[in-house]
C-alpha cells in the first residue's frame, strides 16, 4: 500500500489511498484481536 506514498507525496488522491490503507490495516488488526480473544 505504501508504494503510493513514494510515488507522489503531493497527490491528494494518493494521500487518500494511504489513509484507506491505514484504516483497512487497523480494521484487520482489530478484527484479528477480537477473533483471538474469542477463542
């Protein structure tokens, strides 16, 4: 995902992609933690 960052730091579109990447990563982490705690 972070490939976008190195491609063009000034692009608002790419900046949006980075935010979506971070949010999706955090979401996966949270879901994984919930699943592990449930077992």
